[in-house]
C-alpha cells in the first residue's frame, strides 16, 4: 500500500476558493445551497449520524432535514417533546421495561455507558435511585482526560455507581486517531467507535441484556422519525464481519498488513457479532425516549446530587462550560466539523439551547458569530504530539507516513485539504466562510 | 455595632431574571423588576444588577430595566455587565444606577477604573472580580466566569483599589449557585490586602453562611441570589441573622 502523502505538498486549486466563484464543487455530498434553520440557527450542512465502520474519504453524508418552513428536524423533535408526547405514559413504559428486566437478587440488571458527564450522571442516578435498578456503568476512556473530566468521572462513581473503565492502549488509540485525522479529518472517530462498541460487548460479557443510552440523536438532527423508537439499531454497534470495515478511514485489513496493528490492538474497536447479541436478547434503549431530556437540567441535577463541576473556563470554539468537557481532543473535533461543514461548536451548543428554550435565536446567532471556528489553542501542542507517529513508538506505522510528525504547519495543510469550495473562500490572505448566519 | 449590608444580586439576560450554577446553565426565574421591588421592600440595603451576557454578546440591555426599577425602588443600585467606557457609565447612572460594576472591560483596560473614579467618584466605581480557585490561589475571570484574564485575584484587587475603585465585589465561581457557603478563605485574604469595602458573593445557602461571613471575615456586604430567588430563604431570615450577630439592621418604613 502507498504511503500517506505529505499534506504539505498538496497544491490546492485556489481558483475554486475565489470569492464570487460559481458552480463550486461540494465535498462529502453536502447540500449545494447553505441554509440556516429559522428557529435554532443550525445549518443544513449538518451530517446525520452514520455507521462509522463504513466511513472512508469517499463517504457521502446524509444531512439534517429542513421542512418547507425552513425549520430543521431537531426543532420539530423539540416541539413534539413539548406539545405531543405524553411523558407520564412514557414513564409508565419505562417502569414496565425496568420491571421486565429487574434483578431479584441484586445482580446487575442494566448497563449504562457514559463518561460521568452530566447526562450519564442523570441517567444512572435515575435508574438506580428512582427506578430501583442495579446499573453497571461502563466507560470508554477519553483520549486525554481533562482534569475536570477526571474529577467528574470520579464524582460519578463515588455517587454510588459501579464502573468498568476501559482504557484502550494509547498507542493504538493514537495511531487510529492520527489516521482518522489524516484520512477523514475526524479526530473523534476512534473514540466514538470504541465508545459505541464497548457497552454491547460488556453486555455480552456480563450477560446483561438491557442497555440504556441517553438521548436519541434525533434531538440534534437525525431524522425525526428515529425518535419514535425507544431502541437503537444494532447497525451502529454490531456487525457480522471485518470485511469492508474501516477504522480511521483505513480498512481493517490494511491496519493489520501495513500499519503493524495486531488483532488484539484492534479488538476493542471492533463491533460485537450480531448473533450473540440476538441470542442474549440485547435491547439498547434511549432513556431520552422515556424521560424528557434537557441537557441543562441534567447539569443542574449532576451538580446538586453528585458534585459535578463545570470546567473552569469556556470550551474553545464556544461559550459553554458544562457540556462535553472530558477529553482534550474534543476541541479539535468541533474545529474539524467547522472546516468540513462550516459548523463549529458554538452552533451545536447554541442551537441545542435554543431548542431547549434556554436562549433566544438572536443570542444563538451572536454566540455563533463570536465563537464558531475559534482555533483550539489551549491544548494544541499536546494534541499535535499525541497525533505524531514517532519511529520508536510505531516502528511499522511510522514508515507509512511521508510526514509522520503532526505539527501546526502540517495540521493547517490538512485543514485546507478538507475545505469544501462551496463553503470556503480565500481572499489572498485569509480563509472565511462564504455563508454565515446573519444577525437580525 | 458592625454594619454588613445585604445585597440581593439579580443576574439578568435579555428581559429575564436568571440564575445559573457556577456561572453556567442559566435558568429563567422571572421579571427582574418585580423581584427587585420585592427584595427592596423586604429590607435589602442595596441591589446588584448584572447583565451576565453583556460581555458575551458585546451588548448591554439593562438600561430599560434599571430605569424601571429606579422609579419604584429607593435603595442604592449597583449595575454591571457590558460597561466598557466612561460614556457607558454616564448612561447607566442617568438611568438611575448609583454605582457601576466593572469587570471585563477593566481587566482589558485598567485605566478605565481611574477614568471612571475621576469622573464620577470612587463611591460610584465598583470593580467586580470573578474568582476561580487554582490550587492555592485564585484567578480572575471575565465574561461571567468564562475567560481567563491572566490576573491573580489578590493582585488585581490591590490594583483596582490603587486605581480608584471604591468597592470590590468578589464572587467565587466555584461556589456560585450551589448554596454551600461563601469561600471564606478568599474573602478573608482579599479583606486583609485592601482597605475598601468588599462585597462577598457566591454561595450563600443558609443563614449559617451569613453568620460565618460575619464571624470569620471583615466583609462589608453579602450578596445573595439563589437562596432568595428559589425561596429557600427570605430577607427576613437574613435580617434576623444580622440582628443575632449584633449587626446594624435598617428599619423598614
């Protein structure tokens, strides 16, 4: 297999990025016309959740649906939460579900994957202390814990939860993360894959058929009908074989043959087989289907009941301090979404808070314009070192990169490679988005 | 007899009185003017209004609320949030504020403190410091606890005093909105280092917390928010505590 070419050698066709240029190519199958939701401000370039094992550099995205009124599915989902859903009835269904699986002898009867953030705290607490279940919590460790992420994880466990923390080898995680950045500019992908696969595997190991996730991704833009189901499809975490399976945009076969990864290195990232899960009768439910989910309320709940701490500073690229704060690589994840889709972390945070009724759209627009796309300086050097494939740690994989070391210049060259001409322009000095949400 | 002022703090976002935890996750409480009037009528010595998103959004929307409150409330009002220039101060005082609280703009341009003090007097010049514990010391933050200033709280407090501030509001971000009590170490340390009055903020949840503040620090005032907004305590509870601790209590008319 050919080595990964040096991104610094790429000559971009800059005519495609000229201001005012027309008929511009689009990457990732994104919609041609950029629109911003009339209610929350999210852009129609937002991709839906995908099966990450099939994600390669050629993948095309399905994106969030906007209706004829210019309102996104996430907003319509939020409206349904307030106007249509009978939450008492849903809670009764939850009690019935718990009763169906409830342990009679104190053994674990449900599994709650989480990080110890506000949402998993709320989830496990409600199941244990309100609905009388015996949850086992499981955690796929972040790439690099923040101090406060680790504090919150500890606070969660010491609030009365048993936990298995899976910390995959730093070397395999680093290599897969580098490949994910190099191939698909998705620094968070190996984490997401590991996280999604881990809980069903633990369910099999402990023979616990009931797994609870938090809120459905439909709350953030997946098709509205996804939220009509309480259960998550097996497609996201189960598979029948390694053929056509990709991690970090690289085939499993190539990771073994070319990058020096062993089956053992890859095992934590590989999905469970479907059959044993079916045999166990595994059911993966969204707690958010049964209980009205409000991220800010979960924050309050975790602070009041478990000593959860907001981070001591706002997260790069946004204004908030309480949301998704465990992993130092998180800041880079949202920076890459800003480059690929024109959607940074402030957009994700602010549009969610508009839908929850916590801020007005006018405020969201101001926050998006101020913070979206801010470069994540605070841990940049640490992250670049993490993404560097040095010869000593990676004797085989090192040979597969023309430029194995990640530094600021290399990261910027990669950044430019992933800009879509229909979203980005370059005026000879600076890059800017062709379309920004307008202040009212 | 000691004088310790009771100052309900009203954080405002757009037209709403709101409340957060650790200066994050704002929840709507109600109409700020209604709450302000109720607290003043019930014995508040002063009121503190903060537009908590003014710096975040680079705006200031308190003028209407301050004008409205000033027409019905007759206790001194300190107003902060988004005050960036001497002209902003002038406009806020014209709306009925008695003092202005400077934070973000002052950390960027400390000369602003001097300018405001020279023009309007030290009695109208308050510096608000949002403090977060960092190992053995405290860092001064801005933008409602979101951004670092690179300043140490004690050093910044001393500089603010030297530049003409007549009062400091010291709010503990770690304890804000939790109701677990003030950061007494922080307040003690600041009061030992400066001579101007210190308003303690962030954490009052029970009357014992007020007694502790009186007992263990030289604070001149206590700011109170969530315990009042969520009706865990009322002004009468706090006034009784002052009485019990031999502090002066203003008579209600």
